[in-house]
C-alpha cells in the first residue's frame, strides 16, 4: 500500500498500538504516584521515572506486563529481562532481586501486575480444549513470554474497567480468565500448569514451598518438608532447586530476612526484636546475613528506606 507521496505506508502493528494505548491508560491512572493498588482485586499498576538499584522482594504468582520501559529480575543465578515485548510470569512465591533498567521522566517505566488465582487456572485446565506443552523438569517457576496483541488487548480492557467501577464485579473476572488463558496457551505457561495440577511433581514441591512461606519462623527439617511434599529428600531437593534456583534452607533465609525488613520498616521493630520474631536465635548471624542480602546493616538500611530520596520497597508480591 502506498500513500499520496508514492511511498509505501507502514504496515499496521496491532501490538505496538495496544502497548501505546496501555501505556497511556496506566500513565493517566498513576499521575505522579509510583505504585497503586486498584479496585480490581489482584491488579496493581506501577510507574518509575528512573532506573533503580536492585531491590530484594518476594514475587507472588503473577503476570507482569510492561507497557513502556524495561526491568530485570535475578532469581538465584538466573536473570530475566522483560520489557514492552515480553511479559514476566511467576508461578510460585519466589524471593528475587528486581530493578528497573530503562526509565526516564519523558518515558517512565509503566507496568501492569496481575496476581494469578490458582483455582481459576485449575478450572481452565480442566477443559479439554486447552493444550499446554509439558515443562522441562529443570525449568524454574519464572519465565518470560511474548506479549502478544491478544494479551495486550485483554490488559487494556481490564484497565478500562477502572473508569466504570460498577462493571468491575461483573466483568473483571471474565477478562482475568482470558489473560490466564492466553498465558496457559503459550510455552511459558507449561510450568504454571504443572504447579496447578494436583499430583504433579511441581505441585507437590509447591506445597513444600508454601509451608516454608507460612512457617518461616519455625525450625525446618528437610525430612519433614519432604513428607509434606510426598517425596524423598533427594527428590525434593532436586525439584525445589529447579523451581526456585535455591535450596529449601536458602529459600527460608531469604523469606525470613525480607519479613524482618518489613517488620522493622512498618512496625518500628529494632533489629534484635525483628531477628527473633522471624526465627533467628543469634542477632549477630541475623545482622551478617541481612547485610549480605540488602547491602548494609539492618537499621542503616531501614533509615535509608525511610528517607525521601531512597527507593521504596518493591511492590509486586509480599514484603
């Protein structure tokens, strides 16, 4: 097709147009805010105007779609880069380090984060029409995938509901189901399928991970954890490391330290009190491990977080 000047007109790019539309909607909703929960359960929107330092956090099962900008997530030794062309899928609670690597005042990093509801995923998987490839046994429970025009369109329609809150109770669940369906149809949805499928090795390992997440302050015997998962100790170690890129003890340590950080920041606990609350018996060990993860001793880190110039805690997932 040629325009009036005789030059060929660029072909339509639905994905590009939808990314622009989604970015405009997020920017309008956010104003100058960095993070906002919305009236749609499980949906939050995020905005950054500059690159950030690595921020340790725990990502919940979720899909994060970038409308503009670029982010990096480190899970153990694995690194995931995602931007306007690729989304990030997290299938279980994962301790990570996240940073914004591309953002400016003129072009902020704009993100759409939707929590994944496993009962909805299981209901979708019960339908014979959905065909999902099997995940390789050594794939982590985190992946990136192509942000298609179909996925972007569903994200735009979900954000549109913020302008008509009376429609949210009736339509948000339908659009979320469509988003989960789009994710499951892609190759990156295979691990999510395994975790959601009762009896699957990934699902049984996820039970052990959930137990640690809920009981991180208690003593941990890997033998008891293997019994919860219904598998042998060596098998659990293998699948646990495959999903999380860390051992059960390393996972618990990160969850403990992030929980302690949250208690000090929001509840005003001192370092020793926070250490004992999350299960440490030695304050000095807590201080060493905290400094190794967050880059500085506990109270200095908390003072920095409270200062107006310091970055806030990573919003996606648990703190």
